[in-house]
């Protein structure tokens, strides 16, 4: 078993939630599964009351760092804060082959789930050959080992949970995202706060998979609005370039990530965005976040063994590895082997411009759809 260090970032306004999130980590440290628990937060005095309970937890090392100056809306500031906190935490570590579990004080995972992911890391997150089971040669992997994430999305590439993830220190360093002007513009667009998840994972693979460059740059065509997505998804699933994105992303999931949130009840998450009006002094009023409040229902909608089943959903949450593993390892009744091979081949070689015509048509379709639905043009590119 590899040495494992934990980085907890941020703060939560409920001492009860804080204690519940740290208890499994402390138990695993007592058992020798975890080496160190580092808690990294700002040195702002207004956070003192929320961090005070840590004073009696001698097994947790608290590091307080200056809060960075960050401008813009909540999403723009939030990504800057998350990346800065993670970077500060990673600077406390130096064992490149050791494991790093990054988590938050409002994210509660059972000791059973975390023990499984840590102790079985080298099996669950083992590297995958770049030669696919059907013989297609895919781009070389970026990560040396898979990173564990609790959930991912099949039809919204790189929409993953970023509250908690586990990987080697060398791989987790990729999560220190360098934001550029395009990223900040997308985060500033209406209803595009979900890009905060997408950009952190997507930029890791952008250079190795060029077909995602414009997807990331123009992510504001995908605002997080249920009614909009209800109409958008049927248009997407009929588009050739979209399916190249889906299959390329599925391969990245299959080869570079281990997805699993365990059984119902293994994870609870109480983020601010679903508790904006919550009285944090009353634990019974704190609301959990999807998909952890309905794990079995989400899993039932994944339809592993069918390529298009979950892709047709408005939100296509994957709570385990079943869908992407089946896609590349068994026949799909709704995706002929020759079609899958063609999509994989062209996605893998997209850097030579072979998909340019399809990509241009895809974004033209999105532009028409967006302006037609919202009755206004998208922001200037």
C-alpha cells in the first residue's frame, strides 16, 4: 500500500458537518491507512470561528495561507480559491509516488469507501494500454495512473466531481489549473458555473486531444439550465462531431479515471450552492447535493452495455466505471463495432484537421440553437 496524505481545503459553517467529514479521515489515520492530514484554509480572521474545532484535533495539521485577490462572479472567484488552496497543500508534500486524497470539509465519505480506494489504488487505478481492446491506437496517456473521482458525466465532457479526488502526487499536480482569459470569460457567462469543474479536468487533456480545444473555449454554449438542456441534448445526439467528443471523452474516462461513489450513503456532500438560505446552526436543515441523494436511481439510468442510453439523458451522471468499461470491451447493440472504431480513429487523430468540417458545422448548429432559444446572441468569442 502506498503512503497516503490528505489535503482538506476550504471551510464549512457547520461544526457538525466539519466533524463528520474529518472523522473517517482521522479513523483511517489511526489505523495507519493515512499518513498525514493537512487542512489548508485562508488566514482571514472571519474564518476563525469555523476553524476553531480543529484546535482540539492534534492529528490534523492546519496551514493557513493568504487569501488571493480574486475578481469576478462566484464561479470565477471560486476556481481561483480552489486552485490556490490545492497548490498550497501540494507544496507541503514531496513524495511523487505517494497518494494524495484531496477533499473538503463539507464532503463526507465513509471510511469503508476511502479505505477501499486507498488500499486498492494500484489495482483500481492501474494504467491502461493506449492500444484499445479493438486494436485502435489512442493518444498517449497524460496521467501515469488513473485518478479516482466519485462521479463523472457521459454527455458533458469533463463534468466531474472536483470536491474530492485521489491520485499520485505527480498526477494530482495537474489539477493546479492555469486559467486564461477564455476560461474567465466562460466562467463569467450566464449559468456557466459548471465550467469550474470542466476546466480543471479538461485542460489536462486539451493538448493531447485537440478536438476538445474549442469545446472548452466555447463552453458557454452549454449553460446549466434544465429546460435548455432538455431541448439541446436531442440536437447534440444527432451531430457527428458531438459523437466524436463523446467517444474521445469516454476513452479518457476509461483509461485515466476510476469513477465510483460507492453504495447509497457512502458519500454525502453539503455545498454552499444548495444551501444558500440554510441555517447552518440547525444540522437537520442542511441539504445534500445530487447525485449522492439518489445513487441507485442515477445508476439505474446509466444503461451499461448500450452506448446511447445514458447519453440521451439531460444529465448523464456516471457513478461507476460500468458504462465506459462496457463501451470498449463488449458489443454495443446501438453502436456497431465499425462505427465505434471509426469514431475512435478520427478522434485520436483529430490534430491533423480531419474533423474540421464537422467541427465547424457543430458550432454553427450550437450558435443557431443558442440564439434561437435565448432570443439573444451568445457572448462575443
